C-alpha cells in the first residue's frame, strides 16, 4: 500500500505518485523490440554507474534502469544532478550499437532528438537542444535548462546513456535560477509513466534508424533533425575549451562527426568536439 504523507509539505505523495513499473514493462517490452528489461528503484547514487556495472556483467542491450531519486547523479564534466524524489525522470539505457566507433559520438545527440520529439507528443512542450547535451524549455519567454544527457562507454561494445529531466519542479525547488521544468513550461501532462513511455519509444525509433544506417547521421536523418531542433545554431556563442582556452563565434553547423562548427569574426571556421558552450545574447 502507498503510505500517504500527512505533513503539510509543498507536495503530497498523491501529487508525485511513484512510477508503475509493471505497467511500464508491459508497455515497453514487446517481441522484437529494443527494450529487454525495465527496473525502477526507489533511490540510487547514479543509474549510469549501476547500469554500467550490469553491462560489465553481460546485461543484454535494451536494459532500462529508472530511479525515483538519484543521490549522486552526474552530468558532463562530473557536475552533480539532484532533484526531489519523484519530481522528474532519471533513467539510463544500455545500448550495444554495432556501428563504426567514430560514429558513437552521435548517441547523446540522437538521444536529445528522441527526448525532444517524445516530449513534443506526450507533454505538448517545445524542447530545444543546446549542443551537446542539454534539454531546454521556455519559461516566461526565457530559455532554461530542464534536463541533460550523459553517454558513457561501458566496456568494448556497450554505451550507457543517462537522461535527467525535471518534470514537476516548482520555482522554489529549482537548484539554480536558470533551471526549468516541464511544469514551469506549461506541459499539458506531467504523468511520468506516460512521458517515460513516449521518450523510450521515440528513442527506440531513432536509435533503430541510426543503427540500420550503420550509424550514418545523414542517412538516418539524425543530423538534419538535430540541426532543426538545436537552439545553439545561428547564434553567437562562447566555447570554453580544454586547457582553459575559449573561442568566440557564431554556431553555424553540426558536422558529420557531431562537432559544433563556429565561425569567428575573422571568418575562420573551427569544429568544437568537447567543451562547454555558452549562448550569448545577440548584438542586434
């Protein structure tokens, strides 16, 4: 039985119900489908770390691990990711893509496209992508980060892709003022079961197309879809590069290797494969 919280908190258990693991498994695990298992845990440090351990032990492709709360969630550059229990979607998937190694860099970008298209259908929210791995929503006309993606190699042939997405966070629960959530963006649905199914079905479709195209981003349609949904393109940015270097320019393209191409004021083009990118306000 569900234990009801009688304390006068901002949220009750009824407002943030737990995920329905059996229903998720029934809806996602189908014959000849990608998803082979779906486990929901009350809390863990990091779903990526847990699933990487399962991958090392031989877990099959298509394993999904969801946590109602992550106590040591990680983003890029080892940044932490925390949120109240049952306030979002915090999950990882295990993939074993038989594609050329140089194309694996497309997996976080592909996942961004899948999450954005899944949420557009299920939540009615326009989710933009900030290169390389942030999910943005618009709150009161302002761009805010509502989620992130982290892809990590797990052995020779496995990749674990983790997604963290703020669903029901209110303004006074945000970790930083620049954060957002689906609730603050006016989502038509905050039902996490529905949202998770939509995102995973979208990921199955995009991953299947990409894998069938041998990881080719153009042939699979991923490169075009990412460019169409990427809020970074067409605007001035500052790229903070490894080695305490930075590069200023206009983001003009995402190339075939998933790198962000910047054009400097001098007209030079530089492809950025790693680093932080800051969106700058236009001068116009």
